[in-house]
C-alpha cells in the first residue's frame, strides 16, 4: 500500500518537533492530523477563524 501526499504530510508532522517527541503521545499520527486540519482551516478561512481564535489579537 502506498502513502498519499496527505499521509506523508501527517507522518512528517507527527515526528517533527523534538519537544513533542520528548513529551510523547499515545497517537502522534492522530495528533498530527488534528493539528494539520486546524492549520488548513485557518489558511483556507483566515477571517472566519480569526474571530473564533482566543490567540488572535483584536
């Protein structure tokens, strides 16, 4: 079975930061997928997600 570009992207993100590897995760691939989905949503709709973000200045 070959990986899709999305699978490759998730696998790359799952092990990308030393801090995350040190902290550990029960399911790094699922965590990476959730992070990437959130990131993609913010890229596709920056104004819409800006209003919902607690980390964006007013």
